[in-house]
């Protein structure tokens, strides 16, 4: 590489190698200046010592030129590496932006899912509350029905005792034609009482006149083939 090429070379970056190259260029220029002076002096005096110095200077100039060339090549390699690294950094920055967009999208989707889950949990909690309320209401109703059934069983036991007592009275009665007034669907019917009560089929109200005492019964009756009324008492009102 000539002196002009060395002087006009513009490296791509400022570095210790660049400063070293500039120093070498300055030293080369100084050596060339001395060489010119020595050549001028040698042409005049033709001194062997000066010829030796001239050879040394030529050698130094060659070494400096070689070092300068090596440093400039090294600087060019560094510039290429920096350009490559810059391109890689740009690609990394682009990838980072794409990843950031993906993360934002995923966060938005996650937020929507969290919102949906919250709504579902609220709906489930509401349903559970309603179910618990309905269950408690059903339990209260069951408890009330149990009490009603217990009361009915107690009343039923009392009615059975009353029926037995009435059966005894009827069996002891010598009246063959005791009047029985039966109210069915709002119509009054009078029939002959038989002494044996039988099956339970239809709820009606019955008024019986026995021994000058009127007793109202709610009973269930059925008609036999001979049209006699068979009855079974279930409750009474005096």
C-alpha cells in the first residue's frame, strides 16, 4: 500500500488500533522525509554511513507499511463484525417487539378468561345460595309435615277410640230404625243404620239422632247390595 493510500484510508471506527495506525503513518511520513534528505545528501557526498542509514530507513518504512496494512485489515474486520452485530441487535429488537405484542395479547386473553371465571363463580355462588335456601325451605316443610302427620296420628288414635265407643253404643241399642241423615254433595239422604261398620270409600258428613243427642261425624260410606248403609267413622264434631 502506497503512502497516498495509507493517508487517504478512512477506518470505520475509532479504536486503539486506529490510533496506532495513525502513529505508524506519522512515523512513515517522518522516515520518508529523512530518506529524501539522506538521498539528497548521498548524492552530494556519497557516504557509506548514510547509505547504511538509508537502508535502515527503507526497512523501517517497509515494516511500518506492513503493520499499517495489517491494522487497516483488522479494522475492516472489526467494522464488519460491528455491522453484523448491529444487524443482529436490530433483529433481536424486532423479535422483542413481536414477543411484547404476543405477551400483551396473552395478557388480554387471560384478563378476559379471569373475567369469565369471576362471572361463573358469582353465578355458581348465587345458585348455591338459592339451592341452600330451597333445601332449607324443603326441610322446614318436611318438619312441618312430620308434625302434622304426628298430630294426625294422635287424632286418628283418638278417633279410633271414639269409633269403638260408638260401636258399643250401637250394638247395645234396641232401636232398629234409628234415623241416619247423610249429606252427600249437598243433598240430604236418610237410610237405616246397620250395626256393623265396614269399608272406607267416600268422605261425607253424617248426622245421627241417638238418645236425644245429635252428633255430627265425618265418615266414609259404601252401599251394599241390600242398599243398607255401612259406615266407618273418621272424625266427629259435637
